[in-house]
């Protein structure tokens, strides 16, 4: 199957499942997850197994779209007004999660390298689901204004 066609089908099915979930009074993120689970199980049997390169391409495109959405949500003025608190929250969350998970991993008998990798993964925050929930509920206020920059900075720290 053509890669562009496959990506198009994935995007269309995700949007359709997200809207269906919205009609059922559920978060659209739930629809996206269900579409991903269903397509992940069904897709390889349609024609041929999905190659590692195709999965890597889909992952890169998805991450690029998420980064674009996060960048669109950030406003320079909002970042300046929240600079100290946002940076402090992001650092505390990322470094705290990293240290705790890395330490527990090493205490459970894994090598320090494995502990560091698992700790780095644990410190990441899912920006797409955070943004979708904020948009879905039309949340406003100081916590919501701080949330998106904290998520963005947190992921930058993890990288």
C-alpha cells in the first residue's frame, strides 16, 4: 500500500473516531486511542505486515503534528508572565519523575543505563492528550494557562 494513502487513512479514521467519541459525550482522545488500537490490530492483516520503517515514519509524522500543536498553543506573552513558576514546575516534575523511576529501576536490579532510559521516558508528558482535554472542556484560568507551557518545557527537558 502506498505510504501516503496509508497515512491518509490513519488520519481520517482518527478524526472520525474522535468525532464519534465526542458525539457519545466522551473525550475525542478516547476515540483516537480506540482507532489506533483497532487499526494496529487490523492493519497488518489487510495486505502485509507493517514494516518497521513504516511505523517509524508514522511515528515521526505524529510527533511532528503534536509538536506543531504545542507550538501553536504557546504564546510568548504568556510564557514571560509565568516564567519562574512554569520553569520551576516543569523542572520539578521532570527531574523528580526521572530520579524516582531511575532509582527504583536500579533498586529492582536493572543496570544503571536501563534505569536512566526508563527514567527519561517516565519524565515525558503527553502534550496531545493534555491539549485535547483542555480544548474539549474549554478550560480557562491560571492553571490552564500554566499547563501547556509546563508540558512543552517538560518534554524539552526530557529530550
